[in-house]
């Protein structure tokens, strides 16, 4: 949970580096909260339509975490020595999403790079 809070505290910080653990723990808690929002939408009856399981709480949550999600992904790419613009590789059909996933699971650069010192160095 501390990783999730850390990402939210750096709401629109696209500078620096984010280690793998920070990124993937944020993704894990983000998925848990998305599922909870869908469940609440269904329980409270705030769905958009009877056929669609998504509702207003889901959309509100998505809007709230869009920028932090993008920022942590950019910082994660910085951690492996890539520019944040590499995020747009996901727009390439099929191959782009797979390649972005490979980049996001790649280990950090051990040394300092132009985006800052290695965040693992303090451990």
C-alpha cells in the first residue's frame, strides 16, 4: 500500500525513476480498487446500463488515477534508460503492447542515468 500512496503523492511527476516494485505494486492495488469500484457500482445500482457492469464510481476512479498511472509508467521507462515517449509504442497493434510489457518488466539500470540515481541504490 505504501507504493500506491507513493505514486499518488507524486501525482504528475514525470521526472525521475520508478523501480519495478513501485510500478507493479501500484498496478496490483489499482486492479484491486478497480474491481471494488465495479462491485460497488453493481451493488449500489450506479451502472450506466443494465447490460454494462461499469458505472459512475468506476469512471470517477479511472479519471482520478489516469495521470498518476501515466506518470509512474514514464518513470518506470526512465528507470530502464528509455524515454517516456516509448510509452506510445503501445499504440502499435498487437506487438506494441507486448513490447511495452517487456520494457516494464525489465530490471533497472544498475548505474545512474540521465533521469537520476538508481532507486535501488539506497537499499
